[in-house]
C-alpha cells in the first residue's frame, strides 16, 4: 500500500505584513501567496499598514483575513502590530520591504515569548538602493545584519541577490532563494479582459513598445523614452508607459522635448495592465535595479518579446543570460533602441520554453516553498505510518 501524505493543519495563523497594497510587485506577490495559502485551508492574516493605498485589495481572496491598520506610515504600525502579535500569536510573520522588515522585528522584540518565527522576504538587495545620508547607511547596516542573523529565514527572490547578501553580510546558512509566484491561470484570464482605457491613437500604427512600473528614478523610463525616439526614426511605432509616480512631470518634459507627444501614452496606474502587455510587440524593462521583476516574467508568459537592462538583480536570471530576451547595459539608450528594433523581427518564444517558465514561477510550486519556511516542522507534509500486522 503506497504512503499517503498527511498535513497537520495549524490552528494559529500565518501572518504576512507589508506597508500597503499599492500597485507594485511585492504587493502582488503577497496577495498571490496569501490567496494560495488560504486555498489550502491554512489560516492566514494579511496585515496592511496603510489604509489608503489599496490598489490590489479587490484581488485578495475572501478566505484571507485582511487586517488594515490604517496608519499613515509603516513606522506608526509598530504598536498595533505588537498588539496583534500578542493577541494572535501567529506561527510566523513574513515581512517585505525595509521599513516593514524592521517594524516586524521590533514588534517581535516587544512581544517576547510569542514563539513567532520571523521570515524576511528581501525584495531588493541591500546596498543597491541608493541612500544619500551616510549616517543612515552606517546605522542601518549593523541593524540589518542583526535582523538577518536572528531571522528564521531570509528569503532572497533571486540567486544573484543571495550572492550579494553573502558578500555584504556574510550570511548564507539561513538564506533561501524563492522566486516570485505568478498565478498563470489568472494572468491569462486578465490578459483577455477588455483594456480599462482606450489608446488615443486607435489602430493606426504597426508596433507597440510598452513599459510598466512606478514612475520613479529606479525604473528609469527616461532612458526608455530616449531609446524610443531613436526607434521612431526607422519604425512606425507607439510607446505605452503604464504606472504613476513622482517622475511624471520630468518624463512628460522629456516627451515634449523630443517631440513625442503624439507617440507616447502615459495613462497612469492601470489595475490590469495585462491586455496591453499581451498586445504589445516588445516589453522593455529599463530599470537601474530590481529584485526579481514580476512584469518581466509576466511579459514572457504573455508571449511578448522582451528587452531588459542587465541591472541587479533578476533580469539576467529571468532571461537566462539573454537566451529568452535581449539584455542591455543600464542607461544606454542607443543600445536599448537597437535591441528594441531587433526584437520587433524576432520570433516568439517556443512552447517548451514557455512551459518551463510557467513551471519555474508556478504559484502552487512557489507557495509550497514558502510554506516550507513559514510552517513549523510538525505541520510539514509527512508520510502516513502504516501499522504492522
């Protein structure tokens, strides 16, 4: 008789804590993980610090216990989070993004004895994101090292990031690489929805280039716009940039300067960007740094040709060192333009590669890996013991 798998269902919840549900990659990852955990009848609490940035709230399953603390800044969530930990004693708390990681650690220190394991999901490798204040950098590094060493596990979202963590902090024993989960079924459903907004130019063009992300310096859409101005010299094309952020005015000024107002569309944040991504000819990731960019993975799964900067960390791994898409150096808009033009004539990805990517980032598979670090050993799948005669 074959062994059967038994999982002892926990009665204490798993807690996922993050600053907001704004339209970003880390937020979508936590929603996907929470939904997957809840679908297995494991109690999960999704705790959100900010009560106003809730772009992805509608995507959270009814099975997930969503708790909105309603504070204006993540720092102010400390007393409420500590109260939650004291009252609910979750098996583990997973945090992501720097402020939430520190607040999660501080709340656990306040509530000693709760026996709650702290899992840190490192969204961007420390040292990559620029910090102008040298004093803050000097203070943060030893605090970060202490937090890492006392965490139940530090989840790195890419192998390259895991190497950087080892180089900068000398930690490896409690670091585990877990890629971001992509709900491929939901992705395909959303991609076939009608676009939320119509493009201003209708169908009078031959090629569409698209970039997706927050309008900030990290995403470096400035380079993409300059590259597109070169593409336009030889190709009949349009550029769509989906997202909102502090760099909008600067980007618009560049668009005006290059005479691109009739060729570039920036409609702001779009809840469902996938119909636009699927119908685009080339997806471009122009970032200066990343963790593991979801949009690049999603573009591949939607069979859109991809161009990306070779930024730390993630794109080189995702595109398999250039086999699945073209990699260019950061901020080199002339190289980016050439890569976009070349990509317009490339064949789409074959079915074998697409199947491999679907499996690599499968939400079910990735959630299994997360549960392996979030659940104590007694709740891991165990083979059933067969009684002897």
